[in-house]
């Protein structure tokens, strides 16, 4: 199967599963293991968004991508690395602590922009993963909303690998409810419209449960 065929297959699944929501999730192609020559053909297939986990990888690939993609930082971000990507990414998906929020705010203001961010929630409470606890979400949301260099756009979550479908459905559904609760909270200076969840092993289920963005790597690049 070619890359184009794999992209089409993922899109068909997303369209089918998300039909009840009336909005197909945005496909973010995760390119952390892909060279620029593997990434560039995606643009001709209508894929405009790519996700990278590491700042260094973004810096290395950027000159070869010819400005053709919106780059999402989807991995854990160290505060001392923010300055290197603040002007090059369209969104940071993994905001999960006050020190990082403050540094993104500082660097964004310095660059004269408001950085779109998603608040990462550790919905499965996995100790090895980043993200805030569910009960910390609303205080953290208010803290981030008060920083002028941030534009809080929604939530992000990573699910347990290998979990059963019913367990994943529970986590996905809870994330969608949290997003709705954030909207109802109506915190000023936020725009809670995005829910980034679902990867290669579960993107269809994520779309069924209301994801607005899915991060798909190995299902595209085999």
C-alpha cells in the first residue's frame, strides 16, 4: 500500500466515525521518524499539518520543508527549548505545568505573538506520561488564560497503549466531557474548541468519541 493509499484509508475512517459530530477531525501526520523527502509528498495529498515530538527534529527538518506545513509540537517540551521553536510551530499540544506556561508566555510576548496551546491531561493517570491530573484542570486553565502570550484552544491526551476498546472509550468520552465543561466554565481569553486525542492504534475510536484532531504516524508511514 502506498502512502497516498494509507492517507486515503485514514481519512475514510475519520469521516465515517466522526459523521455524528458533523466535523471530521484534522489529520496531523506524525513525522518524528520520517525524513523530509518522505514528508513533502503529503502536501500534494492535502495534508497540511504535521506533528513533531522533539525541538531538535523540528530545527533539523525545517529548512527542507519549504514552509509547506503547519508544524505542531506534540511531545514533552522543556522550558529551555521553547525559544527555539516559538516562531516555527503553529500550536503546542503538551502544556502541562506552570513553569512551561510562563516560559511560553515570555517567549511569545518577546516574539510579538500569542501561541495557541492545548492543555495536556493525564486522563489515565499514567506516572510515566506528562499531563496534569483531571482535578487540576480548571485551576491550570485559569492560570494559563491570564497569560497574554497564550491562546488556550483546548485539551490534549495520550491514551494507554494496548488498552481494551471499552477502557479507551471511557477515557475518550471523559476527555470530550472535560472539554465541554471547560466551555461551560467560559473562562475569559480562551477558545476551547480543540480536542487532540487518538493515534495510529485508536484514531477511529477517538473520532467516534469527538476528537477534533488525531495524531497519526505509523498508520501512514509503515
